[in-house]
């Protein structure tokens, strides 16, 4: 990360009072911690004193002034977890890793942290490893969690690992492609269909990244209503009588472009029901 | 002008003044530690508590941060206020028993017992030095760091600040400072302000570049 990136971040978030936390968050995201020289640069660029910025950076637990390891293991020490022996689990982690909570192993692999509550007290004691939650942890499970963490089973960026899966669909009736490379959603061509409800008809876009269903519509449809999805080329409806397993609303069915399966999506706005049925050429 | 009642006396003060300013202007004494003319109100020490309102709706507020309101009824020395104030002084005394300023306050308010464990902290986190540094000296060399029990005042990264001009303002204004002089450990000094002032203890070798603000120094016991 060089000076220009930092200047970009500062420019983007504005130099006023309110932008500071956003700036520090972005820096932390990039560098995984807040290096001293970057804090000095932020102070210079925003025109605030370094003491102010240091105060904010040390106030919030989300910010770290020390480099963090590739993996992050946090053990909950909230009241509910505590009474179920979370302290023992933290001690076990400390012993296994040879570090105290808040420290990072010398090989820069694992950072051990304690948190005060994860809001899932019924499942306690809880340990989070790279965004993956372990419920009812016992000291015996510690070794297993650490082994899986080291192997990178849970990803290393704190979020569960994602396998982007792109789908390409066409109309089951006329066979023409529904992909619109002109407008991309999440960085990939979107699926363009016609959506209508109560006589209002307009386009609707679905991301082609399987599992992402933030649809955008030409018209604002109210939440929790069923809309008709149809082909923009031949105007035939995609509803084929199958029902969403989540909410029971009709599913819209599209054929995968390679002809080797179907992709179904719930027609109820707000519902994220969808399924991919591979190996089914006919409808 | 805003009309309010302080201790039963109807008074009018200028718009924008705080209850503390109004009371002090009229001669009602309200003790404070973290308030200073020329610095923004901060409301850290809570010593300036007053009771506002009447009956069951009455409540304690810090007068240094409470703006004077039309029709406000203020009591600066009700039983509740005095009780709260004595408790605050006792707690402050427990954290900094060596501070002359706090000892004097305790004596003046009849705090004769000490029920809490004495901590011998050298800071009550009143923020006077921080505000002094940034608002009057335009330096911003020191600030609050951390939070909760870890909260402290000092320079970023615990290294000597490059914007500090050694003016000594932070030490001058500190109510708990007597022991902040770090005599023979200059690297621990908050800003080395004392190095800039006329040193009475300069003859001593290990204090060569240091001195404490007090004259004579009460901390290092060198006369």
C-alpha cells in the first residue's frame, strides 16, 4: 500500500470529522493493522493532530496498531460463555499457541483474541475462527479448531471462503440468451428479464453470480409480492408450476446456456429462494 | 437575557452561558477541577454537580456543561448535591491521594474519611492538559489513549511528540501533577516540559536535563 492509495482513501471519505473512522477502517482492511507512518500521513492530510487520531485508533477495539496474523481466532468471554468455562478455553488456546490473548504467533499465522459477547449466548462457549462459529466448545476441541484454522479451512480474510459460481442462462422457450454483458452486477454480466405486476411491466436484473440475488428492477415493486418474470425476447412466462421451498411462491425457471440443467428463482420480492438443477435438460 | 433561579434567587444571565458561569458570576461557589476559563467545557470531574428542577423530577447535572435555560431552578448546595460532591471528592482522593489540589478540596468539603483503596494514580483524566495543548497552545501534542481502565493521557506511540514546544502548559494546568515529574527518567516524561523551566535541582547530576515544575520541587525532594 503506497502513499497514493492512502490519499485516495482520504479523498474518498472526506477530510471532515466524520470521515476519520471510515478512513481508518479502510486502511485497516488494506494493511490488516494501522501502521504508524500511515497514521502520521492521515494526520497530516486531514489536518488533525496525531494525538486525536491515535486516540480514536486506540479507543475502538476494531482497530489494531500491531500487525495481525493470517488467521484470527476469537474466544467469547461474555457472561454466558464465561460461566460455562470460556476462561479455560482461552487458557487452552494460549497454551497451545504459546501466546496471550491479543497476541500473534511468532510465525504470523494466528492471532488470538477475546471478545466480550458475540450475541449467541445460548450456544456458548463460542469460538470464532476466521468468521466460522464454533458452538459449545470444550477444551478438547481446541486442538481441532486450531488445526482446521491453520489449514485455512475457514478462509483467511475473516469471511467464509466464497467460490464464485457464474451461471449463464437462456430462455427455455425461444432459447435466446438472457445474459446482458452491457450491465454488470458484482462485476459479472447480469441476467436481464421482463418483470411485471399489476399491469406494470419493466426490466429486472439478476446477478449471474450464483447465491447473490440482489435484484434490481425498473419499477419499484413492494416487498413480499409475487411478480411475473418472462422472457424479454419471446415474452413467454418463466413460471412453470414449481414452487419455492422457502415460501411456496411460484418459481421462475430458466435454462442454463449449456443446456445441461435449469436455474430456478423465486418470484416473490424479498425472498431469496433459488435452486440450480444440473443435468436436467428438459423442463 | 435568560431568567433563571439559583438557590431561590431570581437572576438573569446572558444567553449561551452555562449554569456554572451564571452561578460563579453571582458569587455562588461551585468547586470544579476540569473547568477552566478559556478552555471548552468537558464535564469530566463531575465536581460541579448541581440539582435542577423540583420535586421528584429534580436531577443532578454537571453545571459546567449545562446551558442556562429560561425558568430553570438550580440549587448549588442542596443536601443531595453536597452528598454527591463529597462522594466524588472521596473517589478522586482515592485515585490521587498525593495531589495537593484534591487534598485541599477534601479538606474544604469536610471529607475526613477515606473508604476506598488508594491507587496513587498520577492522573484523574480531567482532560485539562489535552485541551490546554490543543486549544490554547495550538499544538495537539498529547491526547487521550485507549479506553476504560486502560485510558491514559500521553503522546501518540509513547514517543516524544514532534509538535510539542515544551511550553509546560500541561503541567501548569494539571490538578494532579505533582508526581508527573519523572526526574531521572526523562524518556518517561509526558513532553519534557520541565526541561524548559528554570531548574532548581540542576546541580544534581542525574537531574542534569530535568527539573520538576514545582519550586521547590515536592516530588523529587531536592531542596
